[in-house]
């Protein structure tokens, strides 16, 4: 009896000591199993580890995301720390509340272990607020007036389960966004430098979807594509848990690679590491390329198109005659006066309804875009809406808007290589080139915005007896938007880099900046811009030149063929000479990723002049 009593006392003492010391007697995973699971795709994806020179390193740049001191560099140390925290007695509630997705993953890996229940009131409240049953990948198209959104943007939308008998309200859903938190006081140079070097923190945030639609579709005039993803409810629930884990967790944001689109791919990889979506993007991440990667995995279930306010205005504008457009423009400024006129009353109820609706859309656009500070615009909007209600025509006076034939991810790919055979006067030559991104005026236009050009890292090498740099565009951006009664965009351009002239084989570094207007003409776009171009070159007196002048051009783009005609004239400050260029380019696309171009150019510099003619084959990948 005394021996039994002694053993009971020893067991009781051991149990008490284990409770006091925080060490659990719960079943532990085998050491070898833990070591193996620390290298598994599921654990690496959930903690955002990437292979590094000496092992792994997490892309999360926030110590709050790790329980182990060396957790950022050691998947094993972090896994051991998480297991210890979850199995600790008493239970480490703080760890359970912070990392619900990790607990789910460990429960799936070791279902026989008696893991503690996750009873975190804050997380339960988050789950109840979201209640997601569908996940969409959202793509607002490119916005050329913002450096961080020139290539487009991606975010996710988590749809709420509708109440019984009610329809879903997508605008009330939750948008999951990853964005850089920038400093308002930074100028464009500082902004670009920080964006390229990871100087801004990036955070995953959850906001109402209608806020994003208002920003992208209404204020920035960007069409939005919505792609429903093929996910199970369990995968959606796991995604919700992981988003909760990332609340207020910092990632360094890089515009080129670790940007919005890349980070969202890593979130999807955390849900299903077998997809390996982020692994396809190491040096650069372009949003439309990430759409292609997701589509290649067969994850798109349905696709919806949400046109921007300007797309709707342009669509309606095209369905009116020129006389009706002029009358509608007047109607927007003087609703009562024009609506009461005999000219307006002569139209049918459907035509009146069409003009009133376009005038209303235009007035709302002026208010949303804050185009001017005229306080009368909101009142005009209300009055136009009232006048429309009085027109005896029910329904939509316009046909249903046409969905674009080609989505952004269906256009040409964003890397380009080219080979060019040409002749300058009587001398033939061969050139080869490579471009990092993205699109120029002569590239196949389906899937891209007409009149918009964004090129970065475009290199052209001249191959002769030796190899020399012929051209290097660090950046070459052009925007030519047609102006009419309901849109008055400013056309502009900026080009910075190096180019060698075939007239004298002299190279120059330049920055070309221009601005002006563009209008629709002969099925295309006619534009004119004033130009300022500072340059550095040995050909100039004191090695510099400040050129000023103008560029005139005509651009025609359709599904298969593009045509660009251009002429410029630049005088110089001082006596550094005058230059002119006449250029004609024609392109034919065999398909989105293969194209043939024919280019002719005549250059003038002081008393010299010369012609160049070339044929170019380009392929995109």
C-alpha cells in the first residue's frame, strides 16, 4: 500500500510541476515528422518562405509574424515554436488567436494529436463579418497617370453569403488588397526610388469593395474585370483565417516584383501550395501576366466585366448623332433651358431619354472627378435625373454595352524580343532587341488601351563588325486620348534614355517631354504635342543641347494592323542646330504574340539628311 501511495504522490508532483512550468504532457509530433513538415510546400507557403542562398527566408518583414526569434530564416525553428505554443499548458491563447490558419494546418497534418480548440472572440467576430463563400480575383485595367498602376492592378474580393431569399450584393463584399503605404510628401523621384528599392511598407487590408469600385471605376476611369476562382468552401475558410493572420503585418513593397499582384499569388499559394503561382515570377511581376498564370491552372470559373464611368459615357456617345451630341453637351450645362426647347422636344421619348441619361452621366463624372469647382454641377445632376423621370420611356434607351472581345490577359505577352534587318542609305545592317515591358503604339492592340504606350527597359543592339548599343529606353510613355464634348484628356509623353543617330553614328542621352491634344480623325487619332528635349552628346557645343519644338502625328490601331505617322521639328537654345524627323511605321500581327513591322524614317540634322528603311519581326512571351 505504501509503495502505491508513493507512486501516486510522484505522479501528482510531476503533473503539478508540468503545469507550473508550462510544459505539456500532450502527445507531441515525432521529431523527424516535424523536421520533414518544416520543408513541406504547405508550411513554406503559409509562412511565405522562399528559397535563399543558405536555406529559406520569409518575405514577411515583421517580427510580429514569428514566434521563434530566428523564425524569419528558419522554417523548422518557427514550426517548433508554434507547436510548443499551441500545446502549451495552460494554452497560449495569444498564439491561437494570432495564427488560426497555422493551427488548422497543424491539425490537418497531425489529426491524432489533441490540439486545443480555437476560441478567440476577435477571430470569430472577423469570420462572422466576412462570411465568405466565393473568392474573386479583381483586375482594374491600367491607369497610365499613376506610376504604380501603369500596368494595372489586382486585388481579391470575398463575397458574403446572402441572407435567405436575398440576392448577393457584390458591392457590399470585402475587398482584400495589398498596397504600398506611401509618404504624401515624397516627390516623383523619391516615390520612384523608394518603390523600386522596397522603401515603402506594404500591408494586406480588408475594405468594402464599393470603395475600390468608386476609386478605380469612377475616379480613375478604369474598367474592372472580375474572375471567380474555383475554390472549395474549406479553401475559402482557410484563406479567411490566413488574411486574419496578416492583419497589420508588414511586407516590403517593390513596384517591379514583390508588388500587389505577386503578393496576392502568394496568398493563393498559401491556400493550395500545389498551384505554385508565385514561383513563376522572380524578377518582375506584371498584373496581366499573373492573370495568365492563374488561368493556366484552370482556376477561373466565371468572368464579369464592370465598365468604368468613362467607358459608359464613350459607349453612349457613340450611339448619338453629332447633332445629338452637341445638344446633349448643352443639356448638361443648362438642363431646363435645353429640355424646354423645340429642338429637344422634336426628338422621340427614347432619344430624349438617351440624351438626358448621357448628360446626367457626364455631370456625375464631373462631380466625381472634381474637374472644376462649379457648385452648380451637383444641382444640374439632380435636375437632369428629375427631367429623365418625366420622359415617357421606360427601360434603358441604349443597347447593352458590348463586352470587349479581348481581355487584358488575352493580349500579347509583356516580354518582347525582336530582330530587325534594315538599310541606311546604301549601308545594310542588322539589329536585335529585348524589352522588359510592356506595350508600344505599334504592338498588337487587343487587350491594351488604344493610344496608350508604356515601355521600360527597351534595349536595341546594332550588329556589324562589332556590337554597339543603338538605343536604350529606360522609360518611354505616351498617352493620346481623343478629346470630344464629354472627355477632354491631355495627351502627353515622357522618354528617357539613350539613342544613336545613323546620320553621324553619334549617341546622345536625352529626356523628351511633351504635352498636347488628340482628336479622332479618319478612323484613328490625330495628335499634336509641344516638345522640350534636353540632351547630352559629343556632337553638341559644350556637349549639351536644349531642344524645343513640336511633334505632329496620326495613329491608327485595330485588331491586326497598326499605322503610326509622325513628324517633329526641334530648334535649339543658342546655335546648337535644328533637327527634324519624319517617321512612318506599319505593323501586322499574325496573332497576339507574333508581329511583322515595316518602318521608314528620314532624319535631318543641320545640313545632313538620311533615310532608313527596316523590316522587323517581333515575338512576345
